[in-house]
């Protein structure tokens, strides 16, 4: 009998794609998709079970299906459609993960657990290292929003790993995922007609293409080349970095440099318009940036992204269409303005 894979959060686009990809794996017999909301997209031949992972019923589902692999993808920074606000998202991220891990602890058939996490666990501070490895402690722990949720989720996962040493646990810390179906606070930020920025800063950013995200999840959920190859914590990001100013040019979006107090007010206004996780942690990312090392991703996990950071962003731009200003004209204008200004612009 082949593997039985249970995937959470399948009403969203990326988990739905992952489910369809796993159905093509020769050693997979069944794929069960779980969500509190019925997906609008097709799940191929996968079974769908409507269940809320915040409720104890998830334990009964694990027992009934006999799943040996669980891929937890219901950890997100934005609500699904109009399905609640920040409070609902946090409950699903944190309480839902606690319930799921409690169910996994009692599931004797479970052999592999994959968690979709985020590089936001490293936080954002003025004295951050140039590059974070998986073992680099954050200078300042996230104080709220999705980043804090991710820190709490990883804490619960470490506790589970100690209680169930027989289960291979893989935590994937994704940089911001972009692509035609991107669903994240940063994707919503880049969709704004004008991009508010922090005056005097030009942060470095990394991205992962959604195709690469599906592929690395497949590798993490599959049989490893060696016993420990897909156990542990891994940073996942495309090669290279983009400055925020470069991203704005390629989008054709004008920027609005603001002092931090003004950006804080703008953050509140944006949250009112529906960007639910434009939190202080998002502001810190847009101030100090964040770059992670991906050597373990390549050497241990054996994953090599198809898209670089720049290529992932380019695919996102193609899907979104041109901004208010033609990118070429915007780039020339910014270059002329930069040549007139004194040097020494801050950068993380």
C-alpha cells in the first residue's frame, strides 16, 4: 500500500496545487485535503474533507484515514477571501496548529510531518546580520502579526518533535512566496498603486516562486535520499536579492518615502482597507529587509530552485500588469533624481 498524505489549508491556491502534484507521485496511494472552507479550485483525484483544524475532530480524521504523512500548510498571513480578520487568522495559525499537533501525537501511523513556516521568524532589527542561517537567533523577536504566529507555531512543532522522535519533522522557512497566484501581505503591498516606504532605507528582499514552493514541499514530504535529509529546519529562497527600489521600478509603481511615524499611520489606514497583516513586523521588513542562507536547502534537502529572486518577482509582475508609470521611464526618473542626491542612503 502506498503513502497516505493529509494536507491542511487546501482551499488556498498553493496547497491546492501541492495536492494535485502529490497525486502524481508513484508511491502515494491517497491524498486527503482538509479545510474549513470548500475549495473553489479542483483537487484532482484527491479526497476533500471539510474540517476546521481548530476543532478536536481533526484527531478523529487522522485516525480514520491512517495518514502516515501530514503537510501543514494552513499557516498564513491573510484571511481567505472575506473569511474574517486578523483574529481569525491567528486562531487558525496558532490554535489550529496546536490541535493538529495534538492529533498527530496520538496518530500511530504518522511517520512524516512537514510544516510551512516563514523566514519572518528571524524578525527585523537595525543590527541584524547580513545573512541569517537556520541557527541564527533573532536580534529582536517578532512582536505581532503573522511573524509572531510563525514563531509560536515553530515552538509547538519543536515540542511535538521531542515527544514523537519516531516522526521525521521538516520545517520549511519560506521567504515571501510570489507568482501569479501569490496570497501574502507582501503581495498585497506590491499591488498598491503607490508603495509607501521608509525614508532613508532601501531593504534587501528575497522571494520564492510558487512553482518552487510546490516542488520543495514535494521533496520534504517524500522519501529522503538519506535518513535525515528531510528532517530539520530549512531556509527556502531563490538565488539573489532585490532592493525595494528595484522592485518598485520593475512594477512601474511610484514610491512614497515616509518617516516612520507617518508610515505607522499609513499602516493603520492600509489595514482599514483590507491589508490585514500590514503589521509592525511588515514595516520592519520594509525598513531593514531580510536575507537568508540557503546552503542547507541545497546540500541537505537537495532542492535547487528553478527561479531566482528576480525571476520570481518578474513572473509576479507579468501577472499583475503595468503600474501607474512605465517601468523604463520610472527607472530613468529615479536614476536622475538619485544622481542629484548626496550618497550614504541607509540600507540593511
